[in-house]
C-alpha cells in the first residue's frame, strides 16, 4: 500500500511543483532512458541518489522514501528470480536488475508527487493528444492509488468482522486475499459506472473542439530545466555509443 501512496499528488510550495508537467516529463524521460540503457550497478545507484536532492527540493522526501521502501519488496523478488534464472551472470547483474525497478518506480513517484492529474491532462491536451486519450491516461494513473485505497477499505471491513488476513501460513493468507477480490471487483465496477454517469452528465465528447479554460505556458525555468535534462540524456547516449558506460 505504501508504494501506491507515492503516486498521489502532494500539494507543496516548491519550484519543482511550479514547473510545467511537460518539462518534468523530460526529467522522467532521462531517468527511464538512462536506467534502461545502462545496466551497471554503480550507475543505477547514482541515478537513484540523484533523485534524493529533487525529492528534498520538492518537499516530498518522506512520501518518496515510502515508495522506495515499498518497492524494495518487489525488488527483492526480482533479485531472487534473476539470481535463480541467470546464475551465470552473477549476483551483481541480479542486483542491477532489481535496482533498475526501484529507479523506475522512484522516478515515476517523483513525477506524480509533484504533478496534479488535472495539470497532466491539460499538458497532454496542449501537446496535441486528443482529449479522450488524455482522459484515459489520466484516469488510469489516478486509478492506481484509488484501487489501493479501496482495497484497504475492504481489508478493514473484513478485519472488523473477525477475519484474520495476515495470520496463518502462505496458503491460508492466499485464500484470505482471494476472498477480498469479489467485493473489490464489485466496488470498482460500481465506481466505473459512477465515472461514466459523471462524464455523461457533463456532456463529455459532445463538442468536437472544446474550449480549454486554462492553457499551459512554459517559462524560462521550464526551458532551462528541459535543456539540462536533454543535455544529460545526450551525454548518456554518447557515452553508451562509445562503450564508455554500460
């Protein structure tokens, strides 16, 4: 659950919050590209360490570290699977793959902690993406923490009725969590119907070219931010092409 909370926007007064979502998308592109192109363990550690000042600057360090702690569980599973399936590559490769997952998760968390879903949808529309696709992407991203919150509600309801979910052996726990799926699915189907009715009540899709109330404009800080991350991305590509980093 702690992982999902790291993808919910936290209102703060910081320079990273005030940047345009499109400029922060370039930062996200750098971390994704560098983490995927480079598999070296020291580089993955350096990428993760470089996010710490950004999390401090955004005043969201506590929530970002919570995402990091939650991702470590999945990272441990990735480490074990890589160590068992590819023993010839060694433990360093397995650690690098697990750390790559942490870097990718942490970069997305840093982006969504500082970007509202409304601004993200507006930025997608301003970039030329059709309104329907922008809404689909935004709602998909907002659905992740909503699903986690609904799941916690269902678990608390089961616990209040005396059901022990976190006790017993592995099979007993799996059966307990399987019992949660039915009410959770019903919960989400009802929510989807509510969203559909809300969109219909607001005549979504009725206008071919709806008027945009707020237009996104990038300032000098956004352009400087984009140039910095594009320069770092170009440096990574050059070093990777010359074989200086791997």
